[in-house]
C-alpha cells in the first residue's frame, strides 16, 4: 500500500509521454488527504451505477444504434457526469475495425485531472495519456485526456488519427462551440459526421448557450436530461433552501459584454460598494451564520478583496481564492475549507466549474448575472451530498431588475422580483403552481361563460389595471418594453400580452411569443416579407408563411436566441435600440399618422417625440393595438363587476357574524 499525494512537478519528460496507471495516480491523486491504493492490482474498481446513470448510458447507446453521431447529455452538478462518460468508453462500439481509441476533452486543468482519475480507476489495464501544457501524449493511447486549449495549439493535433478513434467525449459541453473545440471536432470529422466517424458525446449541467442558437453547430440530439429539481426530489442531491435579499445595488447602467452578461468592470463598480457589501454580510449573519462552509461568488478581484474585508470587519474568518492564487496556496486553502477550519471562502470565476467540495452548505451569490447557466453553475456547488449535511442554503443578493438580471425565482418560472425566505424546492414549485392556477382562474373568471362558482374564487383577489383612454395612450405606454430591453440591445416592441415584435424597414419581422404550453414555453417566428406600407385593417396578414426559427424554455433564452437570429438577418442599424437615428425628431409622416390617434391634448410636434419612439408606437398599431385596447376595456368592465359582487357578498357575510358589542345599523 502506498500513500499518494498531489504532485505535478516530478515528470519523467516534458515531451511525449505515456503515463502508466501508477504514474498517473501519483500525479492525479486527491487533494483532500493522502490516498492509499494497492497499485499492484490490475483489476478495475467495480462501480455500481445509479438508476438514472444507467438510463442515461442506455439512451446514448440507443441513439448511436440508430445512426446518430453527435449527442448531448444534460445532468445536474453532482450527478456523476464523469462516471457516466468514462463508463461509455467500453460500451460504445467501434464504427470500423481498428477504431478503438477514446479522446476526452475538457477546458480546465481540474476537469482533465478528474477525468484521468476516473479512467485510471475504471480501466487499469488500458493505456491512458495526458495532453495538457508541457505534458504531451503520443496519440496512440487507449484513452487520451486532453485540455482543448493544448490539443488545438500548433500542430499537436496532427498525431491523433481520426480513423483510430471510436469516441470523443466532451466535459462541460456548453463550451463546445468555442473555436478551439470546433477546430478539434473538424479534425475528427465531426462537423459533418459520416458512418465511419467517431461518436461525439457532450455532457454538461447547463447544456445551453447564452446566445440561444449555436449549440446545434456541434450537437444534434440531447438524449437525456435530469435537472437538479428532479435529483433533489429523488434524494440524489442535497436538499436546498433559498433566500433572496434585495441588495439595493443599482446595475441599471451596467453595459452588456459580447457574451450577453454584464460587463465585469462596470458590474464590479456598481456592486462593490461599502453599502452593498455591508448588506451582503449582514444578510449572511442573519440567515446563515451557523453554516459551517459557505462559498461566496464575487464579480472580480476588487470585489473579492472588498467583500472579504467586510466579512473580517464583522469578525468572520473569511478567506479567498482567485485565478492569481498560487497552486500550492490554493490547495492549502481548499484543504482547510474542506476540513472546516474556517467558515467562508470567497472567489471570482474559480469554482463555477470542475469543483468538488461536497461539504459546502451555503452558497452566497454576491454577483448578479444575466446568464441562467452561470446561476445554475454557482448554486450547483452546494448540491452534493455530504455526511452530516442536512441541506444547502442558497442566498441570492438580488440587484435592480430592469436590466434582465436572472434570480433564483426565475429558475422556477416566477417573477424575478419575487422575494423568498428560506423556501425549499417544493415550496417554490408550489408557489409556481399557485401562480399558474391564479392566472388561469383570472382568465376563466373573466370569460362571459364562466359560472358563479368560478367567479367566487376571485372574491378576495385584487387586480390592478392601467387605464387607457385611447389607442394613443395605449401605444404611448413603454412599460411593456422595460423587461425585454433590459435583456436585449435591440428595439423589441411589446405588442400584446407575452408577445414581442422586432421589425425591419422593408416589412420583415421577428416575433417572440409565449406558447401557452409547458414545452416549449416560447417560440421565435420569422416572417420573411410582408406587404409594404402601414396596413391597419383588422384582417392584415403577411404575404408569406411564418417560419419557426427557435424555441426556448425561458424568456431570457428566447430573447437571446431571437437576437442571434436577428443579428444574422436584419441590418444592425435598423434593429439596434442604440442607433443615433432613433434619437432624432420624428418625421412629418410619423407625426401625421400618430396625430390621427390623439383625441385630446393637442397635436404632437417633432420636438416632443423621437423617431425611434414614433416607430415603436406605429408598430404597436400595426400589430393590433386597437383590438387590444377593446379587449382590455372589456376585461376591466368584467372585473369591476366581479369586485362589486365581492363587496356585496362581504357585507352579507359581515351581517352573519355575531360580535360582542353594540349593534350597527
């Protein structure tokens, strides 16, 4: 028996090197504490797969048998994704004689090391090589675990012969459309795979892209999905409770980066203030001070430093890890955190992926994000099972919402402004179901065919309406655009409930619309060409058939998918909300059209309305503002009638109550 410790310094040779089972494990041993292994054993460790893991493997094999080559698997953090894809190595058949090799791709050192460890345990008789940094593989090993950055560097890929490979596995596959991955897939014939191409299986906890459309360039079928809500319910992951806290950080002026998330430097300036940091620490002291192991996600180095100092000012032993932390110090800090030597560990961008710290029992989200994927990755750090861990408390510091920020409630289909206090997954699901039920009851009770029992359900409800006296007042209301323009830089117009339009000058337009069913929840449709001019008749229809270009499960994903399509289809200067022409005075033609809709308060002048707002208002008329106003007015009348009935019944019920005291007339 031999005690193994983490060591990366003693390599036999920095160039091409075949790593034996023993040497690999000397190099990639656990960082938690020395591990004792019988290195003379050549028998694979028997792993009993969980039921869903076997289901996932069978789904992959079934699709491969049907001739599909590029597959995706979506599994929550902590589900054992690495176990699943290493098990596929022996179970995927070779497409042709002699194709027996496997390539595993990852984008971080930690993920490469993790995959190597699992392969060494599962396949002790196979040759396993590493392609990463100064460690070069021969290209002939049974299994090669590679950093995608390294394998795509220079001519390092040329030694790998595609015809010898049966399987390419990609960890954290939501990155798969990055250029280095695509270059690697091209080398292995997986951009346009044929019958003799290796199989491609990508695995991720967040198998979607923030831009909404691009994953299809590398993956054709998602064959299995099991999210964290299902796995918590089945006790494969730790129970979780959620608390949202209003941080008061104003991020309404923070720009968006090319990826669609917030610009990091601007976000840090908005969030890393004494007031916000103090609110964050006091929220943790109030709700999670008894937690043993809290991980905190910050924006950047300055935010890590500022928030760490704030924790320490409150007497909390808080320490931090960043990308600049030396490897040895990082390992020591992690070991101390895993053994409970201090309660709070802060980081920025280090522990979102490829991190296994199962003792985490609190996740503090101190950085706002527009990315659902990043939010899921951060909360996933606390979902692994661990001895003595009852649950994990997720505390979400919610900033201003006009910017399209994604919060914990949005993951459950709730309004992002919904504040929750120590709610578990079941309670949030019930809250969502209650919201859906209430929405349905309001719709049913507003119908002329609804009966008295339907109406009675609404007797104690209050509905707030915005009154519009004319079509002009309706189209002048920009509140419907606030949410979508917080997410998108394009000039989307809210034309109806859960329906948005982006149009070009020549009559083409794109729509985002809620489907009314659970899957998919949103559809993006493209109308290539419509009749020219302003057609205001009720029966207006486009000349050509609408084409569906994408679907999405969340509003944010739908917007980003639509934006990606629009950027490739429409001229940027027409659809961008930030173009200079939109700030210019309205044209005489626009003013003439809008003034026909005004009933009071005189006529509009060019100095009172911009060309962009006038265009948006005309779009609303073009897409049915007159009919929408009529429906709103009818709905308001029905609701006013219900409220009147509610008041009458309340007075009747008060008379039935017997109270001690004087009687009233």
